[in-house]
C-alpha cells in the first residue's frame, strides 16, 4: 500500500485544493504498487489519473469562469493568450517573469520538498510600461484565468464593508486558481501614517496585510502601482518579488515601432531616428502613435507610412501627455 508520506501528501493536497499535486502523488502511489508486484492496481490508478487530467483540461475554462461567486461584481474575468515573447521590456524583467512562470510550472515538485513557488508579486513603474500586460502574460503562459479586482466596487465609504468585500476576493483566490490582478494598488496600500488618511482606509490596508499574509492558495496575486513611494512599507515583505518597470530605452522603442509598422514603411525607413523623438513616452504611447500613423495611411490611401506622418502622431501623443500632466499639476 501507499507509504505514510504519500498518504499525508494526498490528504494535504486535497485540503489545499491542489489538484496537480494530488494527481502527481497518485501516480507515485501507482509506481509504488507496481514495484510491489501489484501491476493491475497500478494500471487502474494510472488510468484514473489520466481520465481525471483529461476531464480537468476539458472542463477547466467553464468551471473556472463560473467558480467564483461574485454577486458584488468585484472581479472581471478574462482568458488571455499572451506570451512572454510578446512583452517588449528590459531583459532583467523578462528573466524575473520567466523564473516565476518556471516555478509555477514546477509547483508540485517544489511543494513535495517543502518549498513554495513565487506567487505574490508587486509591479511598480510609470503608466503604460507593461504592468497590466504582464498580468495577462502570466495568465496566458500558465493557462490560468485572469481575474481583475475592481477597486471601484471594492472600496466603499461604509465602515467595515470594504474589508468584507476584500474577504470575498481572498475567498475566491483560495477557491479558484488564477491570476488575481490589483491595478492602481496604491488606492489600497498607501501608508497608514499619511496625514489625510482616514480610519476606513487604514482598516482596509490592515485587512489586506492580514489576508495576504494568511493566504497559502495556489493562485498568483499581482499588484501594480504607479506610486511606489506612497505604499506602506509593511507591504513589501508580503511579496515574493518586486519588479520595477521603466520607460522604454532605445532598443525597446525601435522594437515597438517595428512590430507595428514594418509592413507599412519603406525598406530604408530611418528606425534609428525614432528614439530621439519619442524620449519620455511610454510603451503604450509609442504603440498608440504607431497605430495612429497606420490609420492615417489607410484613411488617406497613402502608399507608405512616412517619417513626417509618424512624427505628427508622436507629437499628438506628447501633447496629450503634457496636458494630463498639467491637469495633475506635475
């Protein structure tokens, strides 16, 4: 029969709702029985595991999308198909994300040795640098659903209600494996010592600190902020990794434009001139400028996207950016 360690591992994986680990241990039991000469039992166990895997793969998209009880509208759900190769960012960022994805894929093996994969990360950096896209990439790479936490539905003015809603989110995190994305996280995690803070905001932060500390689920928790400087310092030790995003450098700028424009420009297009005229723009703004130039080409039946057309689109993006900064008093 199965060893005592295998029996304990089966029970723990069932309690933790870790189906992958449960099936892995079941296969270990089958191998153990085969070595003891119980070939028929071993084959039956392997057949059961194979059937369970096929059913899980067939049903998981339906189960996951319906598995979260979200009558309060706290989560929006999607099933992205993006991959890490789609991200235009510095190599250091890609390496950290690849490490997280790799650890997730080997979750069962790590847990069998008493280790936990990275699963709680903080993304910090200016708007439009790829933080939201990263959450989609993680979901796509791991074939998990992406649950975006709607802070407008989560945060209320009534005492204790926000903490109760936050508990619903963490119940979902525990019950349904996925990537749970808290965007504009500074709305939840600003420093408790800030002078204009109110008691309810402190209660929400304290609740989040407690819940993320107690969370031992198999889901990924991804938080993103444009304002790292106002986050409470107690938050950072709750995360496995903090990944910093920056405005794109010269190589990233050229790659972003090439990805969008290469079919629409002349072969001798002056790509190397672009970094100088897009200084200070984010990846999202650069992509939008490229799309605007292509729209101009299609609407006016131009033969190619030219540098003056692209410069006009870039200038429009820059003016919009400056207007937003002026409104914010920056």
